[in-house]
C-alpha cells in the first residue's frame, strides 16, 4: 500500500509539471506567468508550444481553446515529438510540415469535422456514453469530467454544456478541450490518440517509439489565438472535485450556483471558470 501511495504521488507530481508549457516556444507566442496560457500575439504562424516535461505513458496533455481570431484559415494542431524542445536551435515556424519533416514527430491538424480516425473504410470505433464518468483508451482510464469543454456561464450554458458532452459542436469552437496521449502496445511501440471533448478520435499515429521521451506539441495556428493547459486528475477524484459533482447534481444549471451561500472561489470552481 505504501509503494502504491508513492507511485500515485509521483504520477501526480509529474502531471502537475507537465501541465505547463515549456519555456521554449515559437517567436509569436507569449506565455503567462504560470506558463499555462499561450497566446499568439502576431501573424498566424510561429505559434509552436511544447509540454514542460515528456509525457508518461497514458498521460494526457489537455488544452482548452480560449480565444479565436477571424481572418485566417486553419485551426489548432496537436501531436507528439521525440525532440527535446531545449535541443532545438530554432523553433520551426510550423508544426506541419516543418517540425514533422525533422522526423520523430507526429502532428494532427484539428478541423471542424472532429477528425475521427477510420479503420478499413469503417467509421470510428464505438465510443462509450458521453455521460460515463471515465474515458477508456486501451488500458488508460481518464476522468471524463475534466476532458469535456464547457461554455461560459449564461442563460443557455446548460444546453451548450450538453452539446459539448455529446461532442456535436465544432472541435474548433471556443471552450473545446483537446488532448493528446500515447498508449503503449504489446510490441513495445505506442499509438498516439487525440481526445476531443471527452471522445477518443482513435489512433491517429501508430508505432511511435517509446525508447525516447515524447513531448506534447501544440501549434497555436491561424484562427486559434489563445489556449490554456487544463490539469487532469488521475486515480481517485479529490474531495474538491467530489464536492463540485454533488453541487452540480442538485442544481438546474450553473447560473444557479451564484445564489448559493458558498465562498466565491468555490462558486467559480463549481462553474469551471
């Protein structure tokens, strides 16, 4: 039991470190003081960002789209790279094709059509119910609550929240949450998976090497203006998360939280602001 607690604690610490952007990034990117928010301040390119640390097997790097910018074609791009950002002499202008052409990099362009991967001419693999508490990918078990985007609290936010849960809104919409992870395979390689609002898009790249550290890649490209990293809890949910679930279960929608006799920080947490 003691060893299990140590392992869980180590994983939690690693997740907190990885839930930030690396200090190496594209020339048009500005990070906030916590390095959890990345904004492209000029043009439509030079928006490459990386995870602070290499990802552990099954560990998701999750971001939420915060701001969009009209007038550009194209959207967010995500993936994995075996290149240590610190070793790059120059951060490439684009993830596609520049970083990919350097080799050992796998990047997927997010589109409005949800990017579901098809196999042998068939549709994407059947997904579990969007209301199930966990998303299962291979042997990876991730709390779905954190993975699903949420609208800004308002009169129709409860309706929009259900649309996010059912993943019928465009993947490129504001508040969408997009993550990347790799799942080890029996042959010693790994499959890369993209997750959009709690739904696994399928293995978008196969046979990734697991002998080298793999960093998350996020390209704040074109119409995507600003994103932020969303930390994901693994294992048992925290007491704070359990309290939020109980409160949400007994209200009609998030606007009702404002009328509760609760401290402002707890209200904000319950509304996922």
